C-alpha cells in the first residue's frame, strides 16, 4: 500500500497515512493535482504558509519498468500565480516509489530563520537543522549532505536562488551519478520550498526494493511489450546518438528556433551549437552521449559535457538550454552555454526562463546580443542576489515591467521555451491554453505547423495524453501518448484494480479539469489564454508567419470539454 508523508514545517511534525482507495491508479501529476486542488486555497500567496509543495512519483516509479521513474513536483506557482507541476528525472522518483511513498506533502513554514533538511529512511522521517547549508549552491549542498548521511543517498535540494525566493528558482534532483543536475525547472517551485525554510530532502535508499505487481506475470508481459516499442523506435536511436541537442537541426529546418529574442526562427550560426559540434567536443575532451539520468532508462538522451581541461562541467547540455542561451542570445559557443548551464544548476535557476529574461534585457543598455562574458556575469549576479540580479531572477515578465519593455515572449507569466509558436501553431495553442503557462512539455503539437486550422482538438488531445504519461511516470521521450490499452494492461496487473481504456483516458481528462478549476478559482479567465500580441503582428522569418489562430478557437480548447 502506498502512503502519504505530510511534513509540517510550522509544527515540526511528520504524519504518515495510507493513500485513499480512489488514488489506486493515480500517481505523478494526477495525484499531485488532486491534492493541490483539495488542500491549497487558489487565492493564497504562493510564498505564504497556505501553499504546499507536493512531490509525487509516477505510478510506475519504483517498479522494474524502464524509463518510467519520473517525479512530479508542484505548488501554486510564484511565477504564474496558478497551478504548477514540474516533471523531473533523476533518482528521487524511483527511490520514493520503492519506499512506498506515493505523495510527499510539505506544508506550513518554519518559524525560525534556520534552514531544515528532511531525512527520509525506510521506516522513519525527521527534520534536522542545516543552517550550515545557507547560501550554498546545489553542488556544495549535495556534497555536504552526502558526507553527513552517506554517499548513496538521493537528494532533492534548492540553491541560493530558491532561498532568495526568486520566481525562476528550480528544485534540483540528483541523477544516476549523484549530481544535482536534473531540475524541476519551470514555475519557480524552488522559491516555494525556500519560503518554507526547507533546503533539501535526503532520501536513504537502504531497504528500498522494486515494487511487486499484484499480477507479476501479466505485468512482466506488458512491460516487455512496452520496452520493445521504445527500443525499436527511431526516436530512441536518434536521442541516444545526439541527445536533445539533435533537435537544433530539426528546429532550424522548420524555422522554429528562437533567435535574438524570438525575432527570427533560424540561426545562421547553428552549426556552432548543434549536436555535431557537441559530439566533436566530446571526442576531443571526453564526456559522453547516451547517458541515463536515472537507473533503468533505455532512451538515454542525456550527456556529460567536459570543459577544455577534460573536467566535468555539466550534465546534460540540453536543447532548451542550448537554444535559449545560444541562438536566442546570439551566443555561438557551447563552452559559454555550458558555463551558464552549470551556474544555473548550481544556483537553482530555470535556463529557459533565464534565456528569455536575458533576451528581454537586450532591449536595454544592460546587455547586448553575443556578449558571452556579460551573460555569465549576469547569471552570477542573480546567484549572488544583487539588486539587478534579484530583478532578473523574477523572470522575463517582471524584467520587462521593470524596464518598461512590452515585447516579452511569455504566457501566464512564464516565458516561452525554445520552440517558436509562429512556426508551430499547434504548439502555440498549447502555450496559450495550458494551465501550466507556456510549456512545450504540456502538449507538443507538430502536425500542419503553419496552418491556422485544426489545432483546437490536437492540442486538447495531446495535453490530455501528456498528463497521462506524467501521471504514470513515463519520460516523454518514450514517445508513448495515446496507447491507452497498453497503459491499462500495465496499470491493472500492477495495482490489482483493472482499468478500462476509458478509465486511463479519464486520468488525463479529470486532471486537466482540476488544473483549469484551480486557475479559474485563482482568477484566471480566457484573457490569460493568449500569446503575446507581437506574435500576431510580427512575421517570423524564414517562414514569414504570424500566430493567427482565432481567439474563438483558443476558447474552444476547453470550452467544449467538460470533466468526464
């Protein structure tokens, strides 16, 4: 039986309770949203005592199923003011699942100024003082905690930007090698954790064992089918060879790569930052492609990037970071981008939000396109909490307001990722309508990218199917979306509660309804389901397209779709 661990920072108490029967086949995003809607007032201050940090492993996390150990972390977002779930790899989802923890809920806030660390073991949990960690980056935090609690522990932590409650602050999770380089990056969830005075969560894997299915033979048979699909996929082979950096050339070809603050969709210097260049540097310095961020991953899209001296610098150098810190800022140098990526990981900063924020800053005298050294210096200012750094650390929208800049690529307060909505209009519909704010992982729609028609249904269906994957703990790079029959044949033998395909589909439908309900109660309306107005008037080269999907089509995405 999976259980819930509720940690109250105000009373310094920890309660354990079984998850309710109705949560039998809920995990990850679905379980997180149900708790958040039921227990967090939508109008509460995101950094106040009534918000909660909710951490939920996917349903399959902790089983023998490969590439299915993802973790959801959520709260009311200080960046968007609405509901937020951020999905992350690394080892925490697997170990929490194996310990039987279906939900970890952090509530209240510490009355003292000292930082706390939550230590979870097989049969116990405790809060310990950790004032010595104040101001430390994620790498030094992990090193100190491993020295104190053992080298095998898995750690969830925040950097100094989380402690400073910046709206672009992330939550770091250690990977398969124990490095804090996997991040729940979007929505400023690190700030919520920092507001509660919780620096880190230490998870001792001793005693953790793979979860056993109720019907082991049937589960093993379905897992074998699932594994075969992933292993035979051309996408898997592509990602193992190139990592997500391979998408640089893909994005260039369709004219959807944000360049110079979303003013163009292709980058003439893309060969300096693409996968071929990345692999060339790895051949010269060491490092590796095809690296798993979690145990048992068969997609292995991650990489290890070394510096010019052959020393570890960051893992992984991903497409979103490469483009938002590269093409979007006209920085055509992977070493500079990797230096920025390391600092963002260490300070606990969303590289997508920071790339967009520095892009906005180019419209001032504070930063110019292509200025590598200044880009690094600005990230360091954010990590150090200077006045300018604290402004930038609040994200692109706040930076735009402070400097009176109206051309800001964001929806619901969250910046657009590294895919231009004017060249992939179906994805633009997702950006506009997702309760999560602009987020490519909320529903990536690529069909008929330049057409203005047909995306209402595509985006709606994709958002529902992505929620199902997030709830089960699947990496989105498995490529599995609408395989509801297969999911039912996996969930049933695991839990003993046999769902139909309709039941699986309802996980996505009902969760999306919960997210929309939370945001509506928080004050969101159709006016927030829109892209920035400049995208409707400013043609994007090389396709010379604008985002011209009708507002009435955006309003139909969920207006026609009640809860199941």
